[in-house]
């Protein structure tokens, strides 16, 4: 980490492992205060499910270096990423705390992803094209190092999976959220809202009109007795706090 920071400035770094069929495993942080370090807990307790980096792992993205803004849905930063309880991935409860987050994605032979996130605070510029290009050049070395890091640390915490897919836990959690109050279509809309999609994007995904999306949103808010995205997100995290991959049929 130090060798990278000697060339390119960043404020925070964190490494998570994403084993198939299990919750994320916290491997490393470079935080400078206990306050920021304590912010990891909300992420591990459930908000990782709406993290674009986690979603990319579930979708089995090609190992490489990515900017989060290139992976996130269209309304992510306006909605989920700015929610006071959301950690992206794990450093602050403050909306707009970061100017940018980038991630090195490595994957081992079991399908486990190991992701190194580098972050800059809101008062620093995003990573420039030249900086990103330099990081791309060293990406193969970083990827190899991350895989080694998992073998040394992460695999001691989680047994490698026997084939169960983490995506079944994710989709199962979203699918049952709101049962039995919400209709299946309202659950679809809630899932996409939580992942940071705008009304227009939801309409495209579901093949319905934007006006219909707004009706579904209004109805699901009323049924859940909430009035804002922040309340929807908080309710979702409450549900996740008692869930586990095994309970949702995605055991290790």
C-alpha cells in the first residue's frame, strides 16, 4: 500500500473479501481514526448489498481496476450513496464524504473476489486519467498480492464454498423484503430504488412507464408506513441485521 501511496495520493484504503455464498470479510484498512474504523460495521451488517463493488462481484465482473462511478447505477450518488447510514464502502456516515472511490478486483480459483478500494475525500480531486493509467499498469501485481493476502488472512475466517452462489442470498433478500405487504412488482421497484436507480432507469429495467414507477413507489412507501428513501434504506438494513446467507438458502 505504501508503494502505491508514494506515487499517488489517496486518503483511505480498505480490503474486503467477497466469498461465494457468504458475507464480506474485512481484511485490511488504513484508517487514521477509531471513528472511521467503526464505520465498517454498518457495511458488514448489510449495506454491502447495495454497494456497486459488491454487485459487480456477484455479477462476476472481470478482475481489473474500476472507478465506482463506472459501475454504479445512474442515481446511486444522488440516492443510496448519499444516505447517512450508507458506507461506501466503509469510512464515513457523512453524505458526500468522498470525491471518488476506485477498486482493484482480484478473483481466486474458488470465485472469491478480493477488492482493494482506494478513496479520496470530498476536498480532493478525483483520480486523474494519468493516475488511473499508472494504476492500470500495476494492476496485475496488485491483483496477485490481493490473492496472496486472501490466502494468508481471509481463508482462515471462511471455508471456501462448495458451489452455493452468493447471488441467491442477495436476490432472496431483495425478493422477500416487504413480504407479505408489498406486491411482487412493488418489491421489484424497491430493490432498484435501494440499488440507486432513478425512476427512468427503473422504468427501462421493468418495461413500464416512469409514471407507473412513481405510482408503485408511492404505494410501497404507504404500505411500509415510510415517506423517504432514508426510511426505506433503514428498514432494509433492519431486515438484513437478522438475515444470513444460510437462512436465505445460500449456504456455504
